[in-house]
C-alpha cells in the first residue's frame, strides 16, 4: 500500500497529462501540486516541452525557477490555457475550499483567467458538504479584529486569526488570513461567498465556485480522474 506522500506524487504527475506543448499554465500552490511543477520541469528539460507558467505564490515561483519552467506575469499573457492546483476540500458539485496554504487570492485570480482548472487531491479532501476544513478568508490588517467579529456574526461560528510563532501570518499580498470554523455546514457556497465579500475588510474568500473542471484523486485504490459533467473539460 502506498503512503499518502507517494499518492500525492502520483496524482501530481498524472495532472501533467492535461498540459500540452505551447500552453500557458497556471501553477498552483501546495504539497501535491509541487509534484506537478517538478514533473513539468522534467518534461521541459528532458522532452523539450515548451510551456510558460504563471505561479500563484512566491514559493511556487521559486520551485518553478529551480526546475527550469519559464515564468511570465499574468498581465503579460492575460489568459491561461489551464491551471493546476490543489484543494483543501471539494464536494460533489466540484466546489472547492482553498487557502490552507494562504495563497487563495493569487490562486483565485489565476483560476478566473484560466480556460480550465484541474485540481489534484487525495481522497481525504472529498466531502459531502464543505466546511469541515476551516474556511480561509483573506482580510486586511487594518481593523482586522472588527472584520473577524463581522465574519463571526455572519457565519455564526468561531473565527480565528491564523498565526505563526512570531505573530499573525502575512500573505504574499501583505494581508492576514481569518479561518472560519463553520463545520460541515456550507450547503450554499455561492451565497456564503457573496455575503462574506460584502464585509469591507474581506479581500477574498477561499470558496472557489464553478471553477474546477476535473479532480485527479489519489486513494489507496489508485488514481482516478473525476471530470465535471458539462464542465470545460467534459
């Protein structure tokens, strides 16, 4: 039986099957997508694949450069052929919770400019109802305590400021992350996202609505590809 890390590696590599020569590729963030980035670098160096990448975080940019993936700014290319990213949860409607790696704002900007989105995950991320994984919400540092109170009142749950040993975690964009501990109660993620975005201190919400087209799912039974019916890859 393969361990979780080996399954993540297999799923990350399998996602590269969606990448074709000449594509503009969004490069996600996380422990599974790193294997996608490494494999794409191998294809460039050993097989002569020609792609350019747009990273969703500083960490991904550093890894992509290390393995030899040419990088461009999203403003330079405007639109991408595909983005490959991880997820913290996904439901049967292919709706996602993302932001465990604190890169949700950049990830969502890249995803909305992509013609398709492929997610790599292990089967622990598959849920009936979103929310068991605390919902990440990127907020402004200014009056962040008030913003957290407003989020808590709206959702009716405990909301915590994500911290490191030296203080509040700061995103690549200079913002904070609030984690909403809703439990598995987000049955209407569309309304949840819309209402949260009406709070002035909220920059972006870690709900990715109608963006995911396929999931490369790793489990102890092997790797499966789940394709969204009527999605852009269906």
